[in-house]
């Protein structure tokens, strides 16, 4: 009778371990889906800027990945009547 009781408790402990492992996996999946939805909401709230650029950090380095089309990236940002370049002259002091 003692062995049957021991095996029953052992089986319950193994079942409990598997249930906890399964719950951990499910929670990780739910958290990753929530994170993806939050990122999508943040991109929509940023006025389009976040949709065109993605920031990535590697240690102390930060990269910006520009996803705009070449035509959009190379367009002139100043009006035609505004000067885009300034004549530079080095002063000798």
C-alpha cells in the first residue's frame, strides 16, 4: 500500500511539473504577442516616423535602418525659394 501511495504522489508531482512548464510556455507566447501589438500601436502613434525607421541597439552602438523608398529619401526638404547651401569662408583670426 505504501508503494502505491508513493507512486501516486510521484505521478502527481510529475504532472504538476509538466503543467507549470506548459503554463510558462503559454505565458511567453502571450507576452510576445502583446509586445508585438504594443509596438504596432506605437508605430501608428508616431506619425509615420517609426514605420519608416527602425532603431536597433547593439551594446553601446545604435543603428537606424531607413525603410523609405529611394525617391522619398532623396527628396528635397527645403522649399525652392529657400537657400539650401551656405557659402563657407574660413576666417583667419
